[in-house]
């Protein structure tokens, strides 16, 4: 079941699996400032395991459980995207301040993640001496489904444990794209994560302590 093992080189194109269907509609407008709205969704015809209950509607953490998760026919998700220019640099149609956001939802009983939201701002062309540089600030919020979190609570209850219960992961990001020369950019990046992995136990510790918040520093060069 591990895609990296059963499709090691990424060249297997299976035609016997249940289909996955995706669709999206977009509307672009210009009311003085340009913007685009997108709405989309996907549906998989495969079967998906419940995040908490077995075939007898008992928690999988229950010692009397069969250990075989209840199956749900199909899975789906819907999302919305917004790109909106909120300030335009005079004489430059693509330069200014842009707002971006995206929200996605999926059923909680068959998905570990049932809600995701991101948003932020990009600034370009605002420094006359650096017209091709871009500064961006953004965030992303990932919510663990109540069913997945409920399974963690069940394991704690049945085992008398106090392990972390998954809840959410929050990301804050800053980056700056610096054009060194035509066709060459340098991009330092800073990210800070609250509850990495959604508040899970640190695998390097045996006492069940959650992974601490973490700062990530990166540098990307593109030619």
C-alpha cells in the first residue's frame, strides 16, 4: 500500500482502480483591480476507512474491537480560492499588493484532515530600485478531524494513558524573493510551526511529550 514501494519509479499508470474525479470553475474580473475566484471539488469512488470506529461501531481503541475499520463508500472535498489585487503600482498592471486565500473541507469520519485554510499577502514592485523583488507573508491552518482526535482520546481512556491528542497545525511564513540578475533569484524563507504534525508525540522521546513548536529557515536559489 506504500506508493513509494508499489510504484517505485512513478511510471505505473493503473487503470483498474476506482476513479478519482476533479472539477473546478474560475471567474476572473477587473473592477479597477483584478481578481479571480475559484470553486472546485473532487470525488473518489474508492472505499475509505473510518478514522475512529470499527465494523461494529466500536472504537478501534476498544479492546473488544475487531480492529477492522468501518468502510465508507466514496470520499470527497470542496474548496474555494480567492486572488485579489488590493493595490496596483501605477503603470505596472501586475505589480502591487495581492491578497490570496484558500479554504478546503472534507468529511471528518473518513479523513484525518477535515478543514484547511490558508491566506496571506504578496508585495511586488513597491520599491522603485527593486521592481522585480517580491515579499510575501502567509499562514496555513490544518485541522485534525474530530474522529481522528476522538480515536486518540479513546486510546488514552482504554489504556489509562495521557498521550497527546491531535488537534491542529498552524504555520506562519515570511519570504523574500530577490532578483540578483535577469533569470536568477535568491529567496530566503522563514517558517514557524505550532503543533507540528497536529500535536503528535515526539518519536525520539518515550514519555509521550509532543513535538515542540519549530522554526524552519530556508534559502532557495532559482536560475
